[in-house]
C-alpha cells in the first residue's frame, strides 16, 4: 500500500490494455454500477484557457466496492498543431479508495480514454442496435472513428463500412486503407451523409462538430445511431429532429447528456424535455439482452463519457501492471 | 516542453520550498490575481468515500499570464491511523497553460498545502491584524498550528505564544517545546479558550472542530482572528456571534467561505447574510497597507484554501526544481 507510486508509460499501457471483450466487460460493469446507484460521479471540473483555445477537464468516479478510483486529467489545446504538437493529451491517477493514497500515475497520453470511449460505443450497440447488419457507417475518419468501428466489430460483426468525412482526401484514404487491413472488411468513402445513412443499419458519429449535421430525413426504420462526438455545451452532431424520430433514446449519463451532449441541443430545439423517457445504458445492462423489441425501431444513444469508464479501465491497467511488475516505482 | 515529466519527491520539495517571505509573496500575488478577476477557480471536486470515513478533494486554478497551472489531489481518510498511516495525503500536478501537457508530478504528501495554508494566514494577519502585539494565541497544537505561528512571526513578530488544545498532554508539551526552539519565544499552554483570548491581540484557530467553540464573549477590542480550520460543510470553529462583534470581516474566497467555511455557520446562525460586507483578502492587497483603520477594531478572516494558492506554490517549486535539475524525468 505505502510501498510507492507506480509510474506507467503509454507504451506499457498499450501492451497491457487493448480494445477487446475484456475491456468492454469492465466498462459495462462500470455503467451497471452507475445505474445501480453504486457510483459517485462528481460534475466534470473544467479549466478553460481561452488565450490558447484550450481546456483542461478533470473527470473522476468512485465505484463502491472497488479498491481504487481514477482521476483523469484530459487536455484539449487546439493551437498545439501550429507548433507541431497534438491537441489532445491526458493522463490518469489511480488513488486508493481504502486510504486515499496515490497508487499510480498512468501516462497514457489519452490512449485509455480512446479505448474506454470505444468500449462504450460497443456497449451502446450491443444493447440497442439490430442484429444481422452487414453495412455500418461512421461519420469522421479520425482515431476514434477507427476505434469505434473496431469496437463495433466485436459485438455486432459486419461486412462493410461506409465512412463520410469533411477531412482531407489523404486522411480519408488512410482510414479506408487502415480499416480494410485491420478489420478485413470492405471500406468505402461516401459522397454525402444521406448516401451513407441510406446504406447502413448502424451509424456511429465521431466528429467534433459544433452544428447538427445529421438530418432527421436520413433516419429509416431499424436504424441505430451512436453519437459520441458531443461532450461540450457548444458541440452537436444530430439535429434535434433525429430524436423526434427515435423509438428509444439512450445515453450514458442523463444529467451530463442534457448539459454537454446531444440531449442539450435536442432539448433546445424542442424535441425532448427532461421528462422524455431516456434510458441510461447501465439501466439496460442486467435487465435485458437488448432494449430493442423489434427490428424496425429507431434507436439513438448519446455518449458524453463518464468517470466510471475511466475508473474501470485505469484499475484494469494498474492491476495488470502490478502483476507484470511493470513501470517505475517512485517512493512516496 | 515535450521533453518529459518531472517527478519530484517530498524530500526535494522540502529542500526547495520553505515557509518564508518569498512563498508569502507568491501566494499574495495569487490572491491579488484572484481578486482582480484574473483567475479561474472551478468549484472543488469532492469524492467522498463514506465506507472509510474518507474523502478525496481536487482543487485547481488557472491564473492568467502564468505558464502553468496546478491541480491538487488531497485526501483525508480518517481510519488510516488505525492501520498506522497518516490521515492526510496529497500531491499536485503541474500542467502547461500553453499546451495542456503534464509537466510535473509533485509528490509532496501534503507538504506544499501546509506551507501555502500558513502563507495565507500570514497574509491575513499582515493586512488585518494590529501592530505591536506581543502575545499571540493559537487553538490547536498540530502541524498547521505550528506553521501558522511560524508564518505569523514573519509578518507580525511577537514575544509569546499561548496555545489551547483538547489534544493529549504529550502532544501539547511537544508543541511547547518545538515552538520554543523554532521561534525562540515563550510558549505556554492555556487552561481554557477564554484565558487564551484574554491575553492575545492576534488569535489563529486551526482545529477540525465540527461545532463552534469560539465564544463571542471572548472577543475584545483590537482582536484579530484568523480561522483556518473549517473547509467543509460540517466544520465550524467560530460561533456566529463572533461575526456579530467584528468590525471587518474578510475571507479568502467569498463563495467558498459561505459554502464550506465559517461564513456558512455564521449565516445559518443569522449573524451574516450574502449582503454583509465581506472583503476578500486579494481586494486589500495592492489597495491598502492594512484594511484596519484603528487599533480598536475587531477583525476576523476566514480561510478555506483556494486553488490559486496551490497554483502559485506548485509553480514556484516546479521552477526551482527545473533550475536545480532535480527529480526524475520520465518520458511523455
């Protein structure tokens, strides 16, 4: 306990934790505990640095019965690329829930966040999306778009990906090549969002858009949408009308989605209220194999990212590292 | 910038940062920036762990113009002594305000918090307490009681300390011995709070009391009280009536003092309202040598602890360590 503090590098963390069914199970357990009232999730602490178009966000969660909790510090500084640095950075601290002592510093540079975010996408699809979908779609072609497709393939295997993005042709081609190689499926780039959605039974939106672009007219019977781009008051991917067409609305954490996620925009546009039935995904886990009761239902799940995901993946990484005797131990 | 992350031990931090006029000046600058509207101080993030009578608190502040900000994780787990561990622990992270990247991990085990808290006490006395006081008093005989007396000696030199505590005789004797040696002044233990206050022109309260014990009847003309024990909704040292007798009421951060500090209790007991004139100490700095305009005024200052203090001391420590090439550098 008071032996010292374990410092783990991104390289080590990538070795110990990959996006797989084990991670998905862990994150699922976190959501189930959240829905059962066994997690304390304080509001996100936000430190804006407007001078640099930057923000530092701190997320955390204590889950009853677990020996430790994670505190995540995640930064997004959008002038960094001008000086050749990535916009995003981050790390997690593991703190003992027995003594309050710091146990580990996970210098993951945001890797664990990418994985736990993708895991939440898998869980949303697992409990809401229809079965037997051959063609899936993704908006965006960045790192998280790729992780989301990989995560989806673990719970709802598919044969073909359609991607739409406003990014450069080179980045889009890189996505096509990378995904074809990694998942062994056909990958194509669509000319429009409408064209993409028309072909897909499951669509994941992964963009940092500040304006709803997903049109309600695109929605067709049986469609499942997971929207994970919006995590701030000024972001939105789905136009409010999309929620007007949904038979089942779900999210990760209602209070947060209404503040920072898609439900904020949908509420402003008058398509949902705080009284609209909205399922938290943790409520579905353990009660039903799927919230969907027919193949024709339209389902939408909004993910904003919750501290329980960080606590689950950080603990998993820390425990593996301890077992493997990895990392640097510094004295307390 | 992206060279790596500096890990500093408590031992190194103790070598580089001591309670002295330099630290006091730094913390003073932090308060001045806070009052000038140049600091962003999000509400404290609190993670209670009731099963262990514990809590993890996260404080932070971004101060405009500084190259970095600090994020402090402080734990209080009050069953720790049962297993031979200290109740309090903590550390600070230094994060770049230019890029959001983690720059340093200060494994200070709460040392920097002790010092910056004492520095705030010095600042309160400097701007509110009367001059020429020979005998000062302190409630409590723990680590912070000692730091507060040391800090006070730097701004308002005195000849004698009177201490009152409900702690064991051994701990009280240790305080007397320790303070006599460190400050070279006479130190005595009082039999009651009334006896203590009657002898003193300046009194500092440093206890974790959950019930007001400082009686309004004890207040005499010219008295200055700094109260730094209360930092949670269930703590209180000064009975509300003490504020009824004050000519000048000050605090570190009004919003926080009304929520977690002495002003919460005083408001509940009907002695102050949100409209009562309350000075934040940063407002005095730079505008007057002292808020006190006569030797007879009664002044009270409530300190709850603000993220700007952490950011100022953490940056100071980090910059000295960089210059001295101390610590372990781990790759990003």
